[in-house]
C-alpha cells in the first residue's frame, strides 16, 4: 500500500502523473455487481443502456419512446410510461421483504426505532390519507421542514403517493429562506416538527416556521410532528399535530398514477443571484438513475446495511437515503444528529452497532475526523465496512489516504463521487469492482453518462489538459427545468458551450476539471473557486490540498481576493491540529510549504489561523463569507451558518493578518 507522506507533491499535475493507485481486490471484484469493463461499451449506446436499466423499476404501463430530445435542452425520458415511485419503493417489496428492515433510526439523544418495509408502507399510506383529507391532490406542492426523523422520509413518500410534489427545505435554514421557498413553489401544506435535536440542544423548527408563515399566503395547513414534546403555539384551524392527523387514517391507500415526466420534487439550490433556483426533477427517469447508481456505485447486496450521513434536506439524502435505497429494497441507517455528540466517536459507534457495510459521507466531515484524531475510530469495531464513499466536494488526497487507512482499514474500495442537485444522481465515480482508483480523482464518467472537459471555446482538451467540466448528452435523472423559470434554466446550464445552430447541446456543470493521461477526471471545484493570480489560473483546491498536506494543518479554506497588482491574491484560512500553536513562525512555514509544493505564485498573501471555519449546518464551508472578510466587504447573509459567532472572530484575525502582509513578503 502506498504510504501517506507529507513529502509528496500535492499539485493536481503531480498527482495526475504519480503511480499511486488502488486496484479492487480479486475477492471484491469477483463478488461485485459490475466487474467487467464491457459495461462501459454497453453505455456508449446510452439510450439503449438506460432502457435496459429501466427494467429494474416497477411500471404500470411501458414507454413508447425511451428519450425525446426533439426540443433541447428540454428532455423527456420514458415517454408515455405510467408509474408511481412508491410502488417501486414499497409495494413491490411486501411479498418477499415485508419484514426486512427499511430504516434503523438512531435519535441523537439515544432513542431508536426500527421500521420494516411493511411498517413504512403502512405509515406512508396513513399520512397520504391524512394529507388527502387536508385537500392535497395530484400536482399540489407540499413543503417539508423537518429534522432527520423517520417522519421525514415518510412525508416525502406520502406526498409522492398522492402524485403531489414535495419541496424539502433543510431544517437548518432560516425562516426567511423557508418563506422564500414556500412562496416560489406556492406550497399548499407545510409539514414540520415542534423542534429537532442538534448537538445536544433543540432547534425551534415550529417557531421558525411560524415566523415564515406570516408571509406565505399559499399555505393552508401545517402538520406538526411532536419530536421533543415542546410546548408550542398551534394556530387553530391551520395547525394540526401529525399524530392527530394520521392515527385514525387507514393504512391502505392506492397510489395515484403519474406519468414518467410528471414532477416528483423541487429542491432549491444556490446560484449566482440572490434568488435560489428551484431544481425540478420528474418521476421515471430520476428513479431509474437513483436506483442504478445506488446499486452499482456502492455495490449493494440484499443483506447490506447502508448509511449515507447526509441530511434529506439535500439532494444526497433524496437520492441515497430515500429513493435509491428503497427502490433497491435495501436497509439503511437514519441518524438525527451530529458526529460529535455525546462524543467524537458517535459515527463509529453507529457503524459498530448496526454493522454498517457501506458508509457515504462528505470530505469536510472526513477532514474534521482527521482533526479530532485516530483515537475515536480506533475505539470501535469497523470491520463490517466493505466500501466507503465521499460526496459533496472534491476530496484532497491526504484526506482520501486517511479515510482509506483509518476508516476503511485498507480493505475498502473508496468511491469518490461527483454529481449535483441538478444531475439528480451520481455522474462520475469509480465502479468498485472495476476501477483502479487514484486518491483525489473521481475517475471516469459512469456507463451511460457523457462527460467532457473543454477549453474556453468549447473544444475538448487533450489528455493531460484542463478546463471546464461539461455533460455531452441527456441522462435520466437530469433536471427538467428551474421551477417557473425555463429561460433561466437554458441560460444557466446550456448557453455557455452549446451551439444550437449546429444541433449541439452541452450542459455546463460550473466546475473546473483536469484529465490525466489515463482519462481520469480530477475535479477542481467551482470555476469561481479558480483564482487568477498574475495571469496564472490556480485552483483553490490545490492550495487547500497543499496546506492540509502540512502535518500541523487539519483543515483549510482558500479564496481569491482582489489585488491591485496581481489581479487576485490568495487568502487562506487554516485550522490547526491538536495543540499546535499558530504563531508567526508557523505562518511563514506554511506560506513556504505552499510555495514548495505548487510554486511561489501560489503562496498565500495572508493566512488566518482560526479554531473553526464558517460552515452551514450541513458542513459546507461558506467561502462566500471568507471572500467578504478578505475583501473587507459588508458580510452577506449568515443565517444558514451552524457557527455564526465565529465569523466576527475570523474577521478580526483577518484584519490583524492584513497588517502583517508586507513584512512577510
């Protein structure tokens, strides 16, 4: 096994040429769902490939056409087919998997629940009947604003059972964010909780919801799950407790028939404007893509215990906690809380308790584990794990190696996955029974997926080159539009590199990437995270990787700030390991470390030591706020931060660092 060494170069170019690879073991390859390179050849005829994969889903009536691409970039998949997604996720499993566990629920305070597929089926039906009694019908929008409790996936499925459209708003968002999303979708009903547990405390979800609902005229009813039993105000005639709604309802409910292209859900994501984008996903194609990728990227078997640590408020939770796993009849873990409550070994205790076999989490979380140290996973038996994965952002090589050594124990393939809210499901990833992996690379597009890296003029770059990541043809789980704004859909995603006059339509992912001599893709992050320093394009990820490569650094975030001389200067924000002291000597050492690893042009103009980086409640670093701090602008919205208090401290430290910059040159 290659060693993790701080002496190794960390530039993407160096990594692309290194022979640091990890091949699947013969034993894993032999049992893998997909273990032959021929699947990539099959995927070249992508329409036929996705038609074959659709046979894993239960349809009421078949399609007359697999793909209608006659009005690009508006695609239709499985044209004319009829289904209800809950029949694939629930009904068809009852005969042979009715008593199989669908979810092991672990509450943050330590309470637990076990739901079999039959339990889940009945609970979904009861809520669907309850929502119908409130006037919810096919096509209506239902907003969902909850913590990670079983009623959350039950709510998604109940809405889908009625042929209605769910719009999940992450439980960490503010009242204003909830209000805006409700109003954009014109949701008819809101499902929420009294409170949720988070890091030993309580999040007042109903209070935030009430603050939003003063300006949401479309909401007619509010359904409230009692999670903590808090004494909360209930508006007469509008609010109803979940248990009061469902207790007397029948646990049988015929699923509403939907067309393959009927909307399934709206999920809001950020863009370059202040207004969130309502990403619209439809029914048939999305379920095919989520099912295929869950089953094959994670090599799911019938007796596996699957755990995706994401929140269902994000697309990862939609696809890999709810729809993909349930369509495949698998058993999953649903955890309510944070990884460090009551101690920093909580995730590993859960893995040990439920004998988790596949574990899927974010690079940010992995780097946090690194900062805490190896003692916490070493306390627990992780021998049940057979595959581990990453999602959400590019993973730096040191974190990949740490994950491999201390969580996978050198025995688990790592699937580093690239995809987006907009794509619906994984697009670029290793296939664990086939792909030889390289730390830091998402490897290659999956079978049936077309991806390319192009230059400023839209021309494919040669092997070894870099540019912009694009998708070259439609795929089943793709977004169909931005809700209520089809022109924005075309402008944001299809205008940059498409040539309609030539019949060429290309989806621009907004990410930069490089491709090595083996054709492996190396994701560099958003193109607005690529800095231009004195005419040199430098990825924030490369500088962050160089900093994290230093033995004293646990985590780093890098942004470009305006500079009168160089165009942009590099500003770094660093958290240190353990009891390392962030003094001037270390600051100079880190700047020179980056200069050695990448070049003097990449040396940060400023480095701020901070105990924490500003992160959303889902763990994503808010680099926008770090840019505001670096450029001494008024700070933007901080309501979605999990640790808003840290921003003021970072700003003060950044001001002090600015005064030292000249002496460090």
